[in-house]
C-alpha cells in the first residue's frame, strides 16, 4: 500500500499528531540563552570598570598626607596636584607654576562658585602650597581644600581609657 506524502504532520491511529524532533533547535535556544547571560555579565563588568573614579598619571606618585577626618570633594572642584619633583598639574594637565595663575583665572571665569582642591605630595614644601593658595586668592577663589588620604588605623581601634 502506497502512502501519499503530504506536508501535514503524521497522525497515530488515535488521531493525535506526532511531532518530529529536530536536534538543532535546542542547541540554538541554549546558545541564545548563554549569549544573553554573557552580555549581561560583560555589561556589568564594563559599568564597574568605567564608573570607578581613578586618575592615572604615568610616572608620578603623589603620597598625600594622612588625616583622621576626610571630607568629600565638591562636584565642581578644580584640582591642582603638586609632586615631589616640583611638577604642577591643573585638572590633570601639566602646567608650569608661572602659568597656573592664568589657568586658575580662566577656570574662575567659567564658574563663579568654584572650589580649589590642592593635592600636594607629603614631601612638598609648605611654601609651595602657600604659593598656590596665594595664586588662588589673587584670582578670587575663596574656597581652598587640601586633599588628604584617610588613616584607617586610629578610627578602627577604639579609644582605651
């Protein structure tokens, strides 16, 4: 007896349809689900890497003095970094000390209510810090902060009486 071939699914004697198993479909579903998880993982890792706030200055290490109380920086703060070698950075750009006053004045014109944060190496002389503070005062910057790094020793140990 010859059967006629049709595109309709086969039926068993009770009238139920038979489904043919296609091996390729499950592997496609597995890979698409796996791809979604990998994408979410990479996006999360990317957010952590690019959202972290770190500043790279190749070749220059600034050791900030240690203080028990560390206040956060204001969002519209300008930063002057002084290294032990006498190199000056203004907002992460190398600037000669003679041109720092002009750079501060230009930044002051853009924003009237601005704070200057001085990141000075622990070994920079007090005279150099005072000179930068005087330059800031000459151009009209009223708020000057000195950056420090937190000390984790004294507040971790309770006071003994």
